[in-house]
C-alpha cells in the first residue's frame, strides 16, 4: 500500500471544501430526514480527496495537519452538519489507523485509499484472545456514526484470554460484512 501521493496544500483542502458547500446544502434536509448522510455526499467527499485529510500519505492519504482537519470539517458544516460530523469521524479513524500495524492498514486501504472507517471506541464488547492469536468478538456497539458508508469498523472491547482473565481493553478492526447492523 505504500504509494506516492501528491499532497494538497492545507489552503487547497479548505478551498475544495468551500466548493462543495452549495451542493451539500441541497441535501442537508434530506440527511436529517434519512438519519444518515446521503450517498451522494459521501461520493463528493471521496472524489474531492477530503476523506483523506488526516490519512497517512503512506496509505494514499493527504496527511495534513489538525488545523486542516478543523478547517475542512467546519467548512463542510456550512453545507451539511451531518456530513461534517461523519467526515470528522472518518478523519479521526483514518488517523488512528495510521498508528496501527501495516497489515491493518493494508486490510483497509488495499482496495483503494478512499475507504471510510467508522467506530465505537469505548469498550462495549467482549473479545476472547485465542491461543493462535485470533479473537472472538461479541457485543453491541450503538451510535457508530457513518457506518452506512464504512466497510470497516473499529470496535472497543474488553479483551480476555480463553480462561476468562482480563488482559486489556482495545479497539478491534472488523470488516463490516462480518457484523450485523441494526437501525434502531
């Protein structure tokens, strides 16, 4: 997944966000009614490169500063608050992924650098670490903003060994297809 990326200047990122505002504004009410960000808004974010604002350049991201992140998200909010919220969530999780091992980054970005990752970071689930190093994960994670557009989720969990001894708390990276998503 190591790629050469032409990085945006931070002012370019804000300018791109400003150009999206009128289009996002057209669907702001729809986002509220749907209780989800319209797919067209997610597509705009992907095509614009803004989804990758904090994503590491080694995975195809822009790896811009926290200032750029704040500028982009606050500008997008002028068009659609829901889209801005979800974009901020995606930025945070792409930043977190940049601190995970290379295999996790390959798993997420191996199909393309415009992947969105949703999460529930708090340890709401229970993971059992098997002797072979794999995990069995169970739980209920409410309020995973942006999960409709994400193919991966980071899910917080208490981690136990097979004997039931608590080892740690952590976030497990799980492909969405391995989960049941409930819209309650």
